[in-house]
C-alpha cells in the first residue's frame, strides 16, 4: 500500500504533490487545481488518502480512495 498524498503550497511558488513522510515533492504545479488532479490520480492508484492543504498549511479537504476504517453510516 502507498503513502497518503498531500497537496500543499510549494515554498518556491505554486503547489506540490508530496507523499506522506517524503522530503521532496513528487511533482510541482503552477495551480492548485493541477496539483489536486495529479494527487487524486496517485491516491486512487495507490488506494490511499488525498489531503489538500490551504495556504496556511492546514488540511481543508480530505478524500479517501482506499479502505476506510470509518465508512459513513447511512
């Protein structure tokens, strides 16, 4: 199983997709929209989670593409 994917602002501008615990970005993009699309593609392929961070670094959105230990009731 792969590692969760994080979309966050890149220190040198734009946005990055970075695996949890990685020291370097997987890929860097001009827009957050492009980074989210790539992060989602990787997360689906690896059956992990995608965490999208705002400009302050806080998680603003989370999507799970793998086994969810707490599925929604309903």
